[in-house]
C-alpha cells in the first residue's frame, strides 16, 4: 500500500482558474441552487372529533393535494387516517397511518408512514390561543430497506379579529430526522414550515384557512431549497 508523505511535506498544488471561468462556475452553481426553489399550491381537508357525543374515542383524517412548478403540476398526495383517545380535557393522544405519493418524471415515490401524536393547548397569550401538536413518524419508502424516524413539532397561534368570524393565524412546524436511512432521510434538521394567514369560522365546527407558507428544506444530496406555498385548508370538527 502506498503511503502518502505527511501533509507538511507534500508539494502544494495551487488551483489556477481564470477569473471569468470562476465567475461562470459560481453563476452556474447559483442557478442550479435557485432552480430548486418553487411556488406551490397546497390544498387540504381535515376532520376530527369523538365517535359519539361525550365519547373519549376519537377519529382523525386529513387529505392533501399539493401542486409544484408554479402550481401547474400535481406533486404530492397524502391520505392520513387515525384514531385517538381523550386522555384529559387538555390532552388528546393519536395514532394512525399515512400514504404519501409524490409524482416524478420517472417512477412515483411512494411512502408509508405510521404516526403517533399528542395535541394540546399551550397558553393564552397576546389575546390569542396557542396550541401544539407533537408527532413522531416511522417512514417506510418503497425501494428502501431502512425505517426513518422523524419528529415534527407544530405550534399554532390564532386570535379573532374584534370577536368576529375571522381570525389571524400564525403557525410553525419544525421537522427533525432522528436517524439516517438508505433512501435519503438525514439525521438532524429536515425542514421548517412557517405560515401566516386568516381563518374564517364559516359555521360551528367548520373553519376555512388560507395564507402563505415559507418552506425551508435541508438538502442532503441536493442544495437546500426554499419554497413559497399558497395554502388553503378546510377543517371540520365534530
């Protein structure tokens, strides 16, 4: 086996690149990174509540359709049913399954998830109500062998505008990978979603929310991305 001399004895090699060539390379790199950014449209429906009046057994469902490339092409669909238990007036515990399909030019990416979560009120602050959701996911990617464990922490603050049916809504969700996988999940910070918008209480138990979400995504094998997402969601509670 050939041994390299110590670093202090190795001849120094100075990379010489013409200034114009260096600028060209930097421009190409910046363009490649910018190509990762996108404006997307995220649409979702949510439904949750007890199976019967005063029951502690709960049901959950959310469905999503997300469009990429300036909202022109379907990107991701999610179907996520679950069941829950009202552990106390301030704590609901949940578990369920999610099917996530992502459209790509080649084969679609299909992912199965088992998830557990807790939902709870946090505090009343600045005239509004802060609530939280802590979720753990076990992710199974078709074509991969490893199970990806991921933590998601969601906080939502809402405040009615002069006591009417419209509220200001601010939320943030941070994703943290808990392990590395052979199909691409990295350990550590994964992404962050910061949302600002309005909620309209259309009827008792029916709420419509719309607004803007900035999505910061850490790229493991690719450049980091920042997406501008227009979000419209309908919530049904019973």
